[in-house]
C-alpha cells in the first residue's frame, strides 16, 4: 500500500491511481513521515517532471491531475479572498509563500479576481522566484478569441512567466455561454492558438451556476480539467458533471469546499445588507468539509484564505487526510440539507 504507481502502468491506470487509490494511500502519511507515494528527495519518474515542489511529498497526499500527468497536492491555493484585495501585498504575499512552503503546488488565479488584477499581481511577485514549484492556472471570462488573447498576454506579464500550465474558461453557467464560446471567433479559437503557441500547456473550464451547462461544454470540447463546486451541500455537480469528467480522464478541481464559510459551524458571517436575513450557522467543521470533498474523486481542491492561520489549519487537515466511508459521507449530506439553499448561493450569483 505504501508503494507508488509502477513504471509499467498505462496512462489510464495512472489516472485511476491518482484520483482513487491515492485516497487510500493517504493513510501512510498521516504522521507527516517519509512514507508516501514518493519520497520528498526524489521526483516521480512516471509523472510530468515540472513543476516540482520538493515540500509536497511530505506536506500532503498527492494525486494525478487527470491526463495532464502532473502530480498535485490535494490542497491547492485559490486566488480569491485576501489575494484579491487591493494594496494588500503585506498579507497576500506571506500567504502564497507559506502555502508553497507547506507543500501546495497548485495555484489558481484569474484576471477577474479583485477587479484590478490584484490576484495575478501578487501571485506573479512570488512566481518571479518560485515559478518551478507551482502548477499555475489562470482564466478568461471573455467569450471572444481576440479579447481572451489580450487577457492571456496580460496574465503572462503579471504572473511573470512565458507559459502558464493551465488556461481555464471561467464562468460557464448557461447554455448561451456554451454557444458563445463555440461560435466562430469565440474563445475556443484562442484556446487552440494559445496551446499551439505554447502560451499554455493545458486547457480547462470552470463553472458554478448550472451543472448541465458545464456538462454540455465538456461534451463539445476536449478540455483537460474542470473546476467545479464539490461540497456536502450540493450534489448536482457530483451527479451531472463528475462522471462525465472522469469518463474523459479530466482532472477534477474542487472549489467552494466550505462555500465561503456558509457550511461551517461557528463561522462569523458579515452583517447582511438592510432587509436581508442573516445567514444561518453552518453544520460542519472545516475538517469535515475538507474530508468530504477530498473523499470524492477530485485531483485537488482550491480554497481561498483570510489569513495564515486558516492556511495552516487547512494544510494540517490535508496532511492528515483519510477518506470517509459512504455512510460518513451520507451523514454529512443529511446534516447540510437544512442549509442547502444557503450553501448553494453561488448558483444565484451573476
């Protein structure tokens, strides 16, 4: 159980190993010791060699990011929250640096986080020195080829790199979105051009409003990854999108794990706007929320952060991860049913 995948395994076998068997292998790494899929001192021979963060193997269990072949830690860093606030370098940069020190090797950002490209700017300042340690992903919300290429060129400049690892189509939430990106002059033309010109290695998509739209986009184009909600309070994406993605050997990246705190007991919610009811207290701990999501066949999860304490806590949960049984998963789903509408707030966002 402590051995990694053999050299003779096929890519399909590697995928299955990465998204399923590695969950069971996590048990060998609970104490933060040397036993695990790979030793920290050596790079895997059967996976893509770059990027490579030497802290990942001891920091947390790892899984294969679908057919990209990259070995990613099960905890990634999302580019929202403190990483998208203006003039917040003193808070944002230490979070990014510490995340890499703890073994995070997947960072997800977007030119649309923070309005003024703050998230990409902060990430880029760390990438200037530590680019080789991170599988780096960014996005476009523009539905045209020309507009998206302009966004990508600016993203490369801010991220201080000549090539990103993953370029994602952000905010696929309606069938109209799907039609727009597929039409002549649509963003998919930019995706193919960017890959051909080696501005990106892989192509992905992201959505949180309508699982049926996300599934239709996957049927239309051979994306390498999908970023979608994976939490105990929303089964729709798990039922409609997950099987399709796995069938196509896509890497699945889970987001909205704690639903911006709405799923968590004791989480201090901001005061609601006038006339709006306050949010109810959640029903899960962060450990339960993360264990639920990581017990599903995801490659990694991304979580936005408010401070370094949250990062340390999440990294500790990832390091000690053990998969839940079907009975345990069902119990968490039942506990979140009374707050399901609150948890799925993202389906109502514009």
